């Protein structure tokens, strides 16, 4: 059985990917420092797949520890989710972001090189496009100087991977540019667990409807969009997780077209903030208490993906629509409420 090292595998997207990997016959080794996740997730994953994933608690900034790990396990491929991911926090504390996000990836690549592990899938983000001039965005859309230190770390990591692949023909790297991942596993057992006050739309909306927050602020109603609110490409986390299984299998089967590939992973549809709220209210029969407020500094007006390349090359497309995203997200939030 092939063993995949999943860094950040106890986090939101990582945990969903671990489920899909196990269900596709892969063995998984999760490496996470639990800085933004909890160890209980391992048992939640087990309730879905009947397999407890192997877990090593380790900070990827620790070069010696990660090198040692590669000597102790036979690893076939790496999916690298681990990173700090709050845009706002990165503006306040850029060094934390450059230190964690860059060093973690460099340490992983060095340890892989020493152990002859050559498959590497990287969690990138649509943030690398900034506000593009033309929509939808393809993989050829120019990446712009990022809007935040966080976004800049994604761009720099992509550049490092490209250069490294150029210098090492036996290495296979892939950057997956996620659009806005939302929703939760249909089992209701795993989902996103924001710590503190959520920054992102869906977690804030969920906590508002659950009564934890009083009101959702809709940031900006004067954008150049049909209803004035900003447009994003939301993608169900289970669809996203499945794309990772395909990506890693492609590399292991050596079906990749070049030794550094980039794919957009989105649904290809843009929804405004008000459309998201309406979809939530419709499928869940719950009212969202919201008010229109000023734009959030740094936000872009609209973005959505052209997913043709992923559709054709990976044979992957997002299957779950906005209603399923909202239904599963609310189911997850209700389960969280029961837990606490
Ligand atoms: P998450 O915070 O839920 O998961 C990241 C995991 O990495 C956490 O479990 C955290 O404990 C771990 N981690 C962080 N630094 C580490 C370190 N030094 N050593 C070991 N573990 C470490 O985040 P997520 O939403 O699942 O995001 C996963 C990846 O996808 C990240 O790279 C993120 O930047 C990227 N991404 C996320 C989104 C999004 O909206 N969620 C969008 C685009 C890209
Ligand atoms: C979505 C829309 C907000 C909260 C961020 C990162 C990006 C990527 C995905 C990692 C926007 C609006 C939000 C709220 C609102 N992450 N909103 N009220 O900003 O598209 O992207 O996450 O790579 O890098 O920047 O996601 O969920 O914060 O916002 O009206 O309380 O919802 O203005 O239009 P965003 P988001």
C-alpha cells in the first residue's frame, strides 16, 4: 500500500483529504504540530473510514525532526497543507508567516531529497492572482504581487517549487490553487473549526445563525457586481479533497505532463455574498441576521476560476453545488454546538 505523508492533515482541508485517501486505498501518515487543530480529529476520521490514521506531532520548522521522520518511515508522496493561513494575522505579524510557511516547505523538500521521495503536492491559493484583469482566471492568468504576507508566502512557495523542479528532473511538484473551500463532510463528523472570532464568511455566518455572534457584517454593497456584494468561487471541501487523491495518483502513475504543474481548483461559478446567504437560508430554513457595512480593506471585488485545465487533465470537476455546501456546513455547526 502506498503511504502518503499529509502535513497539516489534522486541519480542515487536510482531514477531509485524509478520509478520501484512506477510502481510495492509501495509507496515511499525518504530520501536524496541532497549532490550529486538535488530536481528537483522528478518531473522527476513524469513525468515517474505520482506520485510525498514523499521526506524528511535529513542527515542520524543526529541520532535524522532519529529516529523522523521513528516515523512520517509507513515504511515497507528500501532500503539504501545513501553513499559517489567516490573511489579517499575516499583515500584523508577517515574520511569523514567512518563517512558518517558507521554512516548513523548505524543510520538507530537503528531507524528501535526502530520502529520494519525489512527489509533492502543494496547497496554494487563488490569492496569488490578486484582483485579475480578466475573468474567469486560468492558470496562465498573471500572478500579481500578493495582497498580504500570507498571499505572498503562497506565491514564493510556488516559485521555489518551480525553480526546484527545474533543477531536479526526477522531482514532481504540483501547486493546487484553491478558490474558497467551504462545507463539511456529509457524515457531520469533520469540518472547519475556527479558533476565536472567524474571519471567513461561512464560519462567521454559521456562528451567527447558531447565536454565538449577533450579526453577520456583509463587507461592501457597492461593488461592480449585480447585487453590489463581492463575488467568490466557493468549492465544497469534499470535492477539493478528492482532487488531491487524483493529483497524487497522477504523480505516482507518472501521468504528469511536466515535473511542475499548476491547477486551479474551484467550482467555476461565482456567487455574491448575498447569494450565499440566500442559498443558506433556503436549504436550511434558517434566517441569517446580517447588515450591509463598508468594504473590508484589501478585499477584491470578484474572482472565479476557469477549471477547464483541471477538468480535462485531471478528469476532475466539482460535483457539489452551493446548496450542498450550505447544508453540510450547517449540519457540521449543529454537531459542534451539541459537542460544546
Ligand atoms: P488549517 O489551519 O485547518 O490546517 C493547517 C494545519 O497545519 C493545522 O492543523 C495546523 O496545526 C498545521 N500546521 C501549521 N503550521 C505547522 C507547522 N509548522 N508544523 C506542523 N503543522 C503545522 O488550514 P486549512 O484551511 O485546512 O488549509 C490548508 C492549506 O490550504 C493551507 O496551506 C492554506 O494556506 C491553504 N488554503 C486554504 C484555504 C482556505 O480558505 N481554507 C484557501 C486556499 C488555500
Ligand atoms: C468571502 C467574501 C468578504 C466575512 C480568504 C483569503 C484567501 C483564501 C480564502 C487562503 C468576501 C465577505 C467575509 C464576513 C463578509 N484563503 N465577507 N463578511 O476573502 O475571499 O479569501 O480565504 O488562501 O487567501 O483571503 O474569503 O471567506 O474571508 O470572504 O461579507 O464576515 O465574504 O468580503 O467578499 P476571501 P472570506
